[in-house]
C-alpha cells in the first residue's frame, strides 16, 4: 500500500503540538488547571471601599488554630445574611421591646374597639351583660370617626386615647351631674389594630394588637410558630413603606433582643424560607452540589461529610478552599488536610450562607484527564491516516 508522505507528516506535527500544549499547562482542556499554591485570588473580586466597589485580588488565609481563635474573639452576633443592605436595614430598625428600651406604651383606642363603661351606684347608666347579652353586645363601640356617646357626657372623642384617659374625661363631664363619680373603663374587644403575619409560619393571617404589647417573636408565636422550612434569621418587618430585617436566630443564640421590635397597627411580618441559606461544595468530592444549612449552623467538616467527603482517588487533600464572596469584603481560606487531625480545624471553622467549598484535584489526575481528552482525537487521526480508499487503488486520495 502506497501512502502519501504529506498526511502522516501533518499528523505527527499535530500530535506533537497537542502534547507540547498539554505539558505547557493543560490549557487546551477546560477545568484542568490547578488552583493550588496561590497566595491570592486568581481573579479580581469587588471589594467595598467607602461608598464604592473596587476590583482587587484577595489574599488567601490559611485555616489555622490562630485564625479560628481570632475569629472567635472577634465574633459578633450575625446580622441577617451579612450583606450591606441587611446590616443597614437592621441598624435602622424600629424601637425594640428588649431590656432598657423604655416604658411599654399603653394601648391606644381606635375605631371598632369595644369598651365597657361602668358607673358605680348608677345602674341606669350601665347596661349590664346578662345571660342573653355578651360583654361585646353590652359594650360601647367606638365609631368610625373615633367617638362614643355616653349619657350626660354627650359625644366624646376617644380615638388615640388610653382607657385611663377616657375614664378621666368622662369623670369630669359626669361630675356636673353626679356627686363623687366612681367610674371605670375596661377593654372588651380589640378590633381597631392588627398586624399581618405571613410566610413560613404554621397559621399565617391577621393577629390583633391588644393591651399586651406584641413583639416580633410574640407575633410569630401567635401564628403557631415557625415551619420546618423557616429561616429564623430572615424575618422581614414592613412598616409604613420601609422594610427591616429581624434576625430571630441571633436573639436565640446571642440574646440580641434589641431587634425584637414592638409592633404597630398595619405592620407586616414575613418569615422567609431557608432557600437562601445554602452552601456549595464543589470540586473533588463524592457528591458535589448545594446544601441547605440548618438554622445557619454548619462547619467545613460537616459540609465535606454531607458531600461524601473528598474523593480518595482524585482529590488533593492539601488544597481545600472556602470562598466567601457575599460580603462587603470577600474572603478566601485554605485548609491543608494531609493529616487526618486537620479535620479538627475544619470542625471548628464555621461556614456562612453562600460559601463555596472547593477541593482541588491531584496533579496526576489533571494529567490523566488531559490525556483522556487528547487520546480520542489522536486515535481518530491515526486511523484516518491509515484508511485505504478502493476507488483510488487502495491509496489515499490526492489533496
């Protein structure tokens, strides 16, 4: 069989070029470049500097005992999801119901509320509630304009006033007709003020505001508590067109009661789900993918364990990275886990929502992947060069 000397020569040159390119850094094969042995990020990341975002390379911090100790010393209750928007919203949150927040405001009457007015020793002024009349039926309903009518006192504006203030107003008016007035005003039904609790709670709906001050936690408890899919750290409070982020998880874990705001009429409480609280485990692990954090609690060791741990045949345990980019200043961390007891450091390293855990591949594995990608092409070219063409007398066609 006669073969053209031109084609095999071209093939040999092509194969040599592919091999040289592979040896030069495997740049022809995507996903086979090493991330190991770096002091800073390979790409620039947006970093908050004052009021502006600027691109910078981020230094990689080794995960050591000293780093974990410094993190625990500098630990502060987490605020929401860590974003600048969440922090600003929480810092400007409405007044709290925690310790030292001042006296608790009294309930203010409004249209629709029902009160009971009792004048002692004057049953003609008091309509008693009997077996056929409930206290609500016997009470005085505040009209839409915020007024009530009472004998001898006439029309009295009670909107925005407390029961004690109404009692004093009526006592002054009745004193003109009754000596030594003994009068009492009591709440019968709270109907003028309400808040709305929606989202991941057991019984979403309307909750009336009563004379017992209602805080965010109290509203959630009245709505049946959180569902299993609730995100305790992302409770949104909407008031008069502004939305605030309330981190109930921080209240439970750190006693940060300053965020437990007192609710007002018209407030909306929206409990978000856990879909935001994800971490991503990528690279050389048995089951790469995303994981939903339970109450924002997870460590590097837990994330690797839930992903089936690092692959024993392809991973390089020296190069495990944690990439944290969803903050004002992105952070990159590196763990060298060649020794098994390095997992003790991983177990003390806390993860945050949206963290990316990446396990790098071993150098020999990257090389094998390059070869496995090049080999089919080289084999095809070799077979093509040896193909016989009967129409040309078992020779390759001329080019």
